[in-house]
C-alpha cells in the first residue's frame, strides 16, 4: 500500500503542491512554442524528459512510500530470569499464531515485540528505540517466582494516625501466612491459600519520621518497607451523649493525651448538661455520638458543613442503623451474623452479632465491624462493644491500634498533603501528587533535584509531577515540614528493580508511540507495518539526474 508523508491540512504545504503542479502546464507551453524548430522524435524525447523531471519534483514534495506487512509478525526476547522450560512453552504457543523470531532486538521487520521476564541486558532498551524500524507494539509478559511476594506497593509518605496500606501479589503452591512486623510487634497479618493471591495489609501510622517495617512470609523476612511518617494536625473531637460512661471517658482521655482537643458534652438530667474541655481547640472536626442523636440539629449541621460523624454504642443495630439512614441520608445495611450475644473480634475485643452488608456506596474497614460512607461529610458506624477493658488490662498498644484504625478514615483532610507511591527507584520516574496546599506550588525541591508540578485544571491547590531521583537513600523535601522520601537503589531484591525498569520502559514506549501518532500528518504512524521510504540522498540523485538529462538533451 502506498502512503504519502505529506500534511494535507497545512496551507503552506497545499500552496507548495499547487505551485509544483502548475509547473507541468508551464513546461508544456514552453515546449510547444519551440515545436516548429525541432524534429518530431526529438520533441517527444524532450517532452518525456520534462514530464519525468516534473514527476520527480512532485514526488519529492508529497514523499510517497510503501507500507508493507511485517515479514516477522512477532519478535520474542526472553529475560535471563526466565527458566528454559517457560521460554520453550511461550515460543511453542506463539509459533502456533505465526512466524516468530527470538532473541533479536534489532529485527526491524517485527510488527509486535514480546518481552518475557524482567532481567534484560541494560543495552536492550536503547537498541529497540534506535532500531531502523521500531516495533509497532510492545507486550510484556512478567515472570515471578512462586511463593514469593511481588508487585508490592505502599505509601511512601503517611500522616501519623493515617492508614498505611500495602498491596501485593503472590503465586502460592501451599498455604502461607504473611505478616507486617515492626520489630517484634505484628501490625497486620493474613493467611493465604494455594493459588494466585492478591493480599492487602494495613495499619495506622504510629511513628514519626523514618520508619522501617518488615514483610515476613511464614516468619521469614522477604522484604523491607521504608516510609516517612509526618506529624498530623490535631483534631477537635466533640462527644454528644445522653449520659457519661467509662467507654467514652476513656476514649476522651486517650484523645486528649494524643494532643487532640476534646469537648465532652453529656446530659445529666433534664435541662442539666455537663461540658468538659480537654486541650481547648476550635470548632469540632469530628462528632462522636450515639444513634439517638442522629436527628440532632447540631449533628445534621455539622455533616452539611463537611464534618465527620462517628456513631458508637449501638445496642439494636437493625433499628438504629435505619434511624441513622433516615436522618442523614446514608445507605448502611446490617444483617444478623450470629445467634449469640456477641462475636469475638480479637483477644479482649467483641462486637454485636451483626455485620454490614457489602455495598459500593460505603466501605468497610478490614478486620473490624466498622463502615464509612462519604456524603457532604463523612459518616462512620461501629458495631464494636466496649474497648476500655483493653486499657485496664494494660494492653494499650491494642487499644491504640483499634482507635487509630477507626479514626483514620474519618479524619479531616490534611493541608499540604504529599502523596508518593513506594517503592521509588533511583533513575526511574515516580509520580508526586500534591493536595490541598494553601497556594499552587510552582516548584518543589527534593534532595538535589527540583520538580515543577502541573496544577489541576479543576483544583489549583492540587497538582502532580514526575520525579526521577538521581540519588538513593533518604532524601529530604525542601519544605518546612521536614519531610523525607526513601529512594531504593539497584541493590534491592533484583526482581523488584528489574520489574520497575521494564514496566517504566513499556509505559514510556506506548506514550512515545501515541505522541508519534498524534504528530504524524496522516495515519501512518498508527500502523504497525513496515515503511519503505527513499532516503534523502536518493531523492537528490533522482532530481539531479533528471535535470542533467534535460540539460544534455537541449545541447
């Protein structure tokens, strides 16, 4: 198929084409004026040479070329980490669909290139980009060892009290027990059966500054997670209760010791209320109450103003949850889960024998009978029984973990938020997202580098930028928050770095092809065929030969 490398939408190009086309009638008019002075045979030769010259010039303007089918539909390159048996299996399956050339990165006639595995020669990717005819499409088939976690992702920066979440995958040949540990303390754990598993572990941030957490598989450390925990702005929490009790008083005291402001309001008797303030603060960010106060004007007004409402101390969830839904417009649903008086959640902690029905309109906190729904504000409902006995028994860490977990999703949005998905690798791009800054951030220094965030069109206080660190280890943001980010180098488990490197190349190559297609004058760049073009020196030689022939004939 013949295509033209010519932009038909450009006015100057069309003018040039029109002038070139007008050259032929002008040449023929000049030739016919001289027809009487030359013989018939010589006139035909002269006319033919001039037409040939005109064809060469107009062809040079529109640049025709041939788009042919790739002789090799599929190219295949296997990484060094791929077992020979897996390579042979992949080649056999690919050979059934067409011609395949293996381990030839410079094969310029392949339509699609398949990369299998992660561990490739560092010179491979530049060779692909610099080849005469790069592949139209690159597909990646990752390979991971069985019984080892992979595709790990977590937050590189968290606020104190915010939920740190780890996502990962593992191909299990047997049952595994995965834990996140901070020293000897288990932060979260999950049991996985044999097969392909996606796991999610989470815990509330409880440290300040540089933090290192270990991921263990059957008590053996497989990976180390680095992240930086930033201080969180203290909240103002107001309790609205009909009567004081040990549970609410213990929670109020714990919040006060954590630096938060607490307004503890209870009704002692008719028209007599008690108000206790701990760490005087501003207007409430979070209101903690029971279902009887769901229709309270203060609760409704606070929710409309974007505040968070937390309902505790439920006794009859079916009717109380319905009352909350009717008063605040939420859609929580609960159902009976046990015939007993309570169900055990963990040692020393129980809950009502009910559970939340799964729904896309609200989400549930893993490990606890607690659901959260976003409306104009945030509404949380807990089915837990009393937690203060944990404090009385001396298990303050368990008590802290429970309430940090429950409060994390209903915390007010922090100002000057920075989000980075870890792990971040030296020399590879990672996205840095900025949220809720007082003013648009034009530039931000990270270590020895500077990034220039692009503000969101919908929210000028938010923006993002791609950060490609030139150094590794802990590097500091140049801000007043004393924030740091951990950058992994190539000495981490090789599979993690190689996976990130291949993923980054494949993503960049697809973006490169899309940009090439957008800037192309026609649909040529979007095809995956082989383009055969005349080089510039051949065009120069062709036009020069035609001019020389016309000149010699006239002599």
